């Protein structure tokens, strides 16, 4: 029996531990926080979106330039496998109208409890408040003590939500060059004018957002700090990369359709009432048109163009520690096909510490599960080869 150290007790680390322990090896999980799966539990507070039910041919491009490197892991443990795995842990699932897959209880805690119970049955040992801080003669140093392990799997997370354990500090001591971290699925900072205060907390529905190649029909919410929610998270990468963010208040109508409706006689009606009657713009959309479109053109065609492509004035993405996830981390070029660090044989990386990003909607957890299991299988194969 070989001994494997798994550093990080989030979904990727737990997935790796399950594979390695299932192959008959002794596994020790080292977690810096007082409990396991803290970010996983936080994700479950709004409904645990485990994966997405769309065909894999559609799902894989969500990972953009990282798709080729992630493809083997995603194929080995795809969305159907994730659903079957969760059901095997006693979780009844359902698929929402958008294809997102959730446990029916809409919580993460029952699944995590069942998962930890399975790991305990496999003999996995958990060590809490144990922080990895580097290497000593190739051995991982945990709380200033070098730990002996035949293989090590790093699943330390990205650089967002530091209070939950993902602070990215490991980049200073992993011993290989990493890509700079950047916020992904992030909110935007907006300095609202006073007249928008009454709309704070209100969701923006039935609109389309665009920033560079990224487009979203999702909702966003006005907050005191700016804009947040799935609709904004999807396009935040384009904003981060320098693209202009635009808002289409009427995505189901063409410019000509909007202009035709605006050409109806206005009479003595105010502009707000005219927009409400002809376009059914609600007060929030009208307020956004005033916020970002003033002075609004009088000519119907010009006004239609403005309403269909408002330039969103903002101060960029919110701080990285507020982001749902991060880009950057360990580049795939530093890893072999089974996520082993080329410069450190026997050391594997998984989860959000790898340099990839994806939108919300189940894609983040899907890749964390898949890369965790893929790295775990890589460690199993590495140990088998070493025993020959």
C-alpha cells in the first residue's frame, strides 16, 4: 500500500482522494481550514448546481482555450457520470429549464456528508488546520513539518474567496512558474447616480449583455456596489479583457421593429410613458436608458439604436476576492497528460488551481470533479508504474 497526500479539501481534492483510496492506497487529506468543502457549501446556499445537462459537444467549448487540455478529464467523468455519482450518494436530482442540474434538496450539505462518509469507509484520513507551505527535499511541508508521501495531489483552489480557503498563496511556493490570477465570473463596479437608488436590489430581466465575443441573456441585479448575477458573470471575462460592455434592452425586437413602435404618435405623453406604452419598458429599464443613454435621441430610429445598444458605464470588475472563480494558476504546459507536474514527478494538480475558466451554470464544478478524478487516476497509474 502506498501513501498519497491530497492537499486541499474542496471538490477536486475529495474527488482525487476517492479515486486513489478506491484503488487501495492510503490517503491523507490536508486542509488548512477547520472543515472540508467550505466553498462547496457556500455554492450550495443558492442551490447546488452540480453540472449542466447539455451534450458534451456543446459543454466542452465552454472552457474556451483550455478545452483541449481538459478534454481527457471531462470525457472520463462527464456530466452524466457526475449525475450518476451524486445519485449513488443518495441524492435525487432534477434538471432545470436551462439545463442546469441540481439536487432536489437544493443544498450541498447532504451530498457532502454522504461523500465524506464514503471516503471514511475507504479509509481516507482527514487532517484539518493543516496548511501546506512548500517543499523539503521533495516532500510537502505541512504546518512546518515535512510529510512523507509516495505521491502528492495539489487541489488548493484559485485566488477568490480567501476566507473559505482559496487565497492563491500557494503560487509563491509551488516551485513552478504560474499564470497571474485574474477575476472570473465577477461583478462589475458601478457608481450609480442618485436617481438609481430606488432600484437597488432589483433584477434586470429580459435583456442581453455583450462584451467582445461573450453574450448573455441572463439576469443581473443592481447592488450598491454595481452589477452582479449570472448575466454579468458570463460577460465579465470580455470586460476584463478590455471589451466594451453593451446592454440590449429589447433583445427580442430588431432595431426596425423598435423604431416602428416609437414612431407612433406620442401626443402629450412623457418619454417614460411613451416607452412604456410602445415598448412595454418597465421603470427599471427606462431608468437604465436614462442612466447610460442620455441625452436620449428624439428621432425614433436613433433612439431605437440607443436602446438596443446602450454602453454600460462602469469602473471594471470588482476585486478578485469577490469573484466566483479565477483565471490563472498552473499552466497546462507545466503538466503531463495526467496533470502531473513535469518538473516534480509524483506531484499532480487539479481543480481551480489550474489555468482555466468557465461560466457559471455547472461548468465550474464539472471541471473540478473531472480534473480531481483525472489527477487521482494519474497518481494511481504513477504508483503502479513505480512498483514495477
